[in-house]
C-alpha cells in the first residue's frame, strides 16, 4: 500500500457555490486501469472509518 499527503482544492463557482477537487497520482490511476476512455469510478463515503474509497467500475 502506498500513501501520499495531498491537499483538496476548493473553487468558487459562478453561481456562488463552492466545489472541490482532489488530484490523484497518475501512477495510481494507471495501476487500477482508469483511462480517458474508461474512467467510470464509484466513490464511497465511509463515515465509520472517516474515509473516502474510490473503486474502478
């Protein structure tokens, strides 16, 4: 298992709302088979463990 510390970016949208993004290491995305053509993922909020899990569909 690899670990990296990253920051979440916050953006103010034109309608006044705020959205956020996180950048994933390219190597990790490639390792699980995500490509520009096959980029569907499932994200799961695990409140019990205070974590977000990303899985390739």
